[in-house]
């Protein structure tokens, strides 16, 4: 049997909020006990106090998670300033939590260390896993590559980028009773269970194709031989120039991510601008970019955002083959939240209508999404602008 329960905490006191969420989640669990917790907390609250509250309510229970740009829970609403918790207990599903740091120093090694950390916590090899990392450090693809080298290609890997409510300054990754930075935490699953995942974005290209003429890792330096920031200036003119001078690039451009085409036949990989170097005109993205790639500006609207979330949920349920989820995790890009604004609950509701209103739902608005078991050349593609779902069923 797999038991899952959701708790939500929203209190001016971060410690109390964390304790309230865990207490609520444990209230409906068998014997009010959990084998592990998955936690997503607002970056607007004191992270250390939040961790202390969770420890108060569930001492010694393994826990992973991260900070957010807004939390998603079973009530169907996208809340801010609080915390959401999933409590797990099972006699047929094994759990193993892990953690590794120094992403900025050596991202690939971080992935290797994370895999070893989870392996040490489990009695068996994991068959799927959820991972939460610091996109602002760069190198998320390298972390996932290092992880996959250790766990194999058959593992269903689902990863989401921790967020800090559009500040793009510092995110937190949770492990047990502490909040870290420049790190990756995760939970591995094994045993008798089923899982499925789906990802969609719903953005469409506009304007002429451009070319990235100079890029390093996750930084676009030049587009068509000009400072990268000129792309947005060309499309939005003086209005954009004013916003740029006021330091509002990411708040504005997050609704207009970049579509990167590795070749003419490929589908675009979305990259959301996280920061800009005003002096140089470089754009720092939420994932890697390559010199020589084609690029187009991408747009979407509220209707597309909601419909793609519904499509992802339908795909998820089809993959489960009629099995009812015990829980569905939902990770929606912060750019989608920007587009939806006060209509954000519509996206959550669309997912719930497809998976079942009584199915526990937990997630957050993220700075990046990755799902799958990789491809032939050993790379894993990290997306921005997408909605990603992961379900566990008996």
C-alpha cells in the first residue's frame, strides 16, 4: 500500500508555517507517520526558520525539496508566501533521499555525488527519481548527466529548478533539516509501483530566425554579431530600453523566452532569460546554449498555457493505463505564471480535472524543467517555459 497526504502552511511565522503544513499532512497518514517528506517553500520567508518548523513536526524524517516562485497544492490554487508538503508512507515503495553541493564548481561531479548519496540511503537500486537544483549556478544538464552516468539510462529522471520568486539572486535546496544553496537534492523511488511523466510548453515562434554567434555555457553573448540584448530592443523598442535601464529585464522577458534550435529539423528548446549584463548586453539563461544555434523569440497566451497543461495531464493519464495516481507532482515554469497572472489557478484546475479532483497534487513554479531518461548522445535537455507532471501509482 502507498499512502500519500498533502499539507499546506501559510503563516506570518515561517517556523509555524512549516510545522502546520507537516502536521496537516501527517494527520491523515496511517499512524500519523511518514517515511519521507517532499517540501516546497516560498523564498519570501526565512528558510532556516521554515526548516526548523518542519523538523519540529517531523523529527528524523528524511526530507527534500526547494524554494519556489509560488507553490501548487491540492486546493487547486497557486499560493505564495507559504509551504506545501507531501508525506509518503508505504510497505511496497522504497525511498532514498540524497544531496550534493558545489554545482558551480563542478556540476557533473555534483550529479555523481547525488547519485551516490541516494544509493547509500536505499537498500535497492532506484527506478525513478525527483531532483531539485540551483539553476542560477548553471550546469543543470551536466548535473543530470553525472547523475545518469551512475543510475543508468532506464531511470525516469524528473528535475525542476528551484526558484526565488523572480529575484534571480539565490535559491534554496532542502535536505533533511537544512536549506542549502548551489546544490541539488533529490529522492529516489523503487519497489512495486508505476510512474509516468509528461512535459509540454505551448509557446510559438515569432519573427525572423536569428543566429547565436557567440555563447558560453548558459550565457548568450552575441546574436547575429550584435550584443544579445539587442534582440529584445529590436522587438520592443524604447519601451523595452526603459525597462532595461530600470533593471526589469527578467520580469519582462520571462513572458517571452527564447526558442533555441540545434538544427533545422529539431523542435525548439526554450530558454528564459534569468539575468542580463547591462554593460555587455549578455543574456544569462536558465539552461545551456550553443554557438551556431538558430534562435527565435517565443510567445504564448493564457489559453495556450492552460490548454497545454490539460494536454500534459491527459498524456500522463494515458501513460498510466487506467491506474489512479497516488500523487501527481506539477512543476510549471515561472514564465507561465507571469503570463497567467491572477489566472494561475486555471492551469492547476485544468490538471486536476484530468487526473481527478481527489488526487493529491503538489508542486511549484520553477526556473526550469527536465523529464525523461536521456537520449543517444548522453545529454539531457533542460527546458524553460514548460509544465511538467510526474505521477506515482500502485
